[in-house]
């Protein structure tokens, strides 16, 4: 699974973002981890180059957001845990166009900012699991579904596998393979009320989990062929 990151898109950014700095940051992120990982990128041509998009991805380590920021072929605004903005990187994250979000509780400010980006035809990245884990997407929060309901955005699933060291290994392998795979984008009708959000969230979760599972199967087959 290989492929280029693709051309830069024209996605919108939140107020206070610096477009040229955002683009420079994407360029750096695109190449930052290539010395440490063998990146195998597939399906990025599926990502809509224009229009409102909610990108949903699995989350195992702090590396996934940075990889996606560089590899998604258009400007992207990610919801980032607010603790990151308390550190020295906070002002830079805002200038790059990233949005702080409070984990574990509904964050109307973050969702309203993200909705504004989507209303201008931008792309917003969300990690539905909310916190880092095994990245298999066994649970999900309602944020992505809420954004889709309030913006009519297309949903773009992306799976990232290989950043997390396997538990059976005592030390990380030299330049392990990391797969970044974009699935088929889809539209989703989100019903009213919490039940509508719950149903849409499960649809998003299940679609992303299926994509992650398929990537895992491919990785497993590749390892067996090399043995």
C-alpha cells in the first residue's frame, strides 16, 4: 500500500490561523516521520478535494494526528485535546488552525468552531474514540455525528496502523511499516435527538472499525508472506 500524499487542497481554516504557516506545517509533517517509519499510504485520492468533510480516524499514539495532518491532500483542521494548548506549543497549534477540545465532556465551543469551518467548505478531523487506545475503534463519542448533522458534511474514514509497538516486542523495530489508508467517503443522514446521534455514531464507528480490521488483515498477510 503505497502512494503520494497528493496536492494541497483549498480547505478553510478557523479565525486566527495563518494559512502559509499551516501549509508549511503540513509540509514538515509529511516528511517528519519518514526516517522512523516506512510509510505506506493508500486511498488518499478518495478524499474529496473540496466541500465539507468530517474525517474520522483511529487513535493509538500521538503520531496519528501528525501523520494525517501532513498526508491528507488538503488543508485540515483537527480537534486536539485542550491539554496540548496549555504547553508552549499552544500558540503554534492555534496559528496552524487546530482547535482545542475538552475530552470526556461535550465541548460546544470546539464543535461550534468546527461547524464554522465546515460551513465554509473545510475539512475537520476527529478521533471518535476520544482517547488513545489500541486503535480498534470499539467505542466512539458523538462529536463526529453531531458535526455531520449540523453541517451535512461527507464522512471520510481513515485507518492508521503500525504506530503502536506490539506488546510482545520489548523494543521497537527498526523503521516499522505504518499504513495510512483512506476508505470510501460516504454521506450520512443523522436523525433527531440523542437516538439519532447514537445511531449515526454507531454507523461511523462500525465503518471505521471495519476499515481498521481490513488494514490489519492485509498487514497480517504481508507478515506471513515474508516468513
